[in-house]
C-alpha cells in the first residue's frame, strides 16, 4: 500500500454490529433526511468550468529501452489493464521483436547517447475567473515544459504558469480566450460538515469530464504531505487524473481541491482527500497576483505536548497547545520574549489545540501583523505580542554563538535515568561531530532498559536544560535532578539536542537511584 498524489491503506470490511434483542430507542433527528433526486441540474451548470490539464516534458531515456514509454499500472483484472497494454503496444516503437529500424549514426566527436523522449501526463483543474484563471495541483504541472488547458468542448488553450506553492500543492494558470470563460465560485469549506453531500468532477485516467458523488467523510485530516495539512476526506470516487479537480457542495461552490487518495492499487477505494477551499483560496489569490505566497512566521521549533510533559509543566487542562522546543535566535518569537519551554495555548485569539494547529494559523496570518500569543509559563498563563515576520522560502541557518570552553569536569552517571554524561570537550566535539557552537552536557553512554533508553536518548546527544533551567556541567545537572527528587517531582523535563532530531523536550521519570529505597 502506498500514498499517491492523486495519489494511496486498505479499507477493512467490518461486519454489521449485532444489536441486543431488547428494543432500541432511535436517536432524534433534527431535520428529516432528503437524498437528492438527481445531481444532473447541478452538474450541468458546473461541467463547463471544469477543465482537463495536459502537460508534456522532456525526460531522460530509460536504460535498455530508451525509446519506450512506461505503461501505466491499472488494477489487475480491470478493463483498463487490457486497454493500456493494447494501446501502448500499438504505439511502442519497434523493439527486438518488431521490425528493425535504421539507427541514426552518431556525429563525429559526439557521444552515442539516446535522445530524450517527450512524456505526457493528464490532470484536472477548474476556472475561477472569466478572464481565464485556472486552479490545479502543483504536482500536476511540476516540471512541465508545456501546459495545455482543454475545455469541455475540446478547445485546447496554451496555459501560462502564474505561480506554484509546493507547500500546499497548488498551482495557478492563465489562459487567453476570445470570449469570457465559464467559471465556478469558491465556497466556505468551514461550513462543509461531516455527512454533507459533495460532487467531484475531473479527468480520471484521461477520460475527461467525469462526475462522482459522495459525502464529506471527515475533516482536518493530516496525511503527512506538508506542514499545513488540513484535508477534507470524502468517499466520492477520486482516481489518477482527478488531481486538481474541484469538490463541490450542493450549492455549486468549490469547497475542496481533490489532491490525494489512499489505495493499495492506485484506484479509488473511497478514501480521497481534498485541500479545503478556505486554505486554497488565499494561496491562489497571492499566486495569481504576485506569483508567490507570503506567509506569517514565528521562528520556532515546536513539539507535541504529551500528558507527561503537561504534568511536568503543571499545565492545567491536560495535554494541549504547542511546546516551544527552540525559539530561533533573532526570529520574531524570540524578539517578542517567547522562550524555550513555553506552551502556546492561543495565537491571535485562536485556540491551539495541538501542535500541528499552530503552523497553519501562523502561516495564514498577514506578514507584519501584531498578534497576541497566550503561553503557559512558570505555572500560569502570560500574553505576549508578536510582530510576525515572513516565512523564509528555504531554511536559514541559525546564527552562531561564540564557542565556550567548559570546565573539564569528571564523567558522572545519572543514577535512575541510565545516562552517563560528561563536560563537552574538543575531543568529544570531534568524536560526535558536534557543531562548534554547541553547548551543554554531553551524553556518552545510555544504559539499556532505563528511562533514557526508552526515550531514545543516544550517545552524542546534548542535555541543555532541566525543567527549563540551563545546565553547563555534569555536577550542575546532577544537582538539579537531585533537587527535583527532594521536591517530590515524579517527572523532569529535559531539553535535548541531537544530530538527528534537533532540539526537543523529553520528559523523564525520576526513578530512585540504584540502592535507594523505593
């Protein structure tokens, strides 16, 4: 099973639940359910604004058969399997079992390399403005040398790419036409409720204007496609080629852009994902106006608040919010006074229920806006005002601080945690390939079956803070831990820096040291 972009897990057939013999009281229904008699009147108005996207590009030849296009994969046993095989066999250049063809002779002083071939792909899109603004997925047109938009009457128009946004997988095109083009309006995706009817229109397998219907199956899906995942899940059939096509509500408004599916074969099993219109509309507007997207930026590394972390911080109300693992030096958050270990509970008057909520609402906030941020710090809520910067297009390196040479303290075992630590020396920097500006106490050994091993702390990791207090020597670290034990703390929050994961907070149970009464 794989994820494809329109694009893949296996749905398990579950037997119906057996109900007890006793009478069941039905749940009251607020309004009577009325299924639409037909989608035809709605679809008739929408189809002219939904387009097919055809792209082509030069690709390097494949080894062995450089001139042979690759046959698309279809579900085994389906009519498409035979269709694709016959089509590509008829159009495949003659090979070892075909008629011999004269081979071009290499020119003097030129390598005998096969010429690149033209590859074509198909997708979907929709017109949102009569002047010819077309919305589709970035992965539909990514790398294309030529993009054509095909209208419902088979008119083919050469498209100009106005801009792309890989973070949300969106692209905006423009086509020129002698007359105003039919278009469809954006809808409010926040009003699309689980159980609402929806209609998808697109170009699956290159068949052209295909209509499928279903319901909104779920909201707020995170499918690990990007930092702003907030997909609408639908059971309306979506297949390869539907990418970039619209998902409509019953008012004929676009509430989603069909982007991905889960499937073991590449065909629809009723689990499709659409980008919400409220996310797509702002991105599309910026791409159409200026060719790029400007997003708000805090400049923090964050992690999920677990129950143990919430307990360590005394956070009332259980695990919630986004924990600041690192406030980047010189970034807007640090400049406003946000610190490592703060938990962001509200941003710009919006609740931050979990970690992944924060990047999305920050990105949707205007660059330069001054916004209130409510954080949990030192056992209480505090409000700071942050002036947002612009999200960099690429990750920028953190500014470096001058190297400090710690005292050559002796190695220490942190009993009960399973960690052996020592001061950071030049030899250890070289041994563990640590950054020149790295500071803290270095872990030299992690004992098996201990709290440190369970939390995947590794040799070479740096301990920077304990319970949000910085530590620079092994003795200082040990003293902080013992002080927490004397206070009756069951858990301590460590700030760990590793080569693989960067800075992250790790809660460790303060088990009694070996030999101590427990």
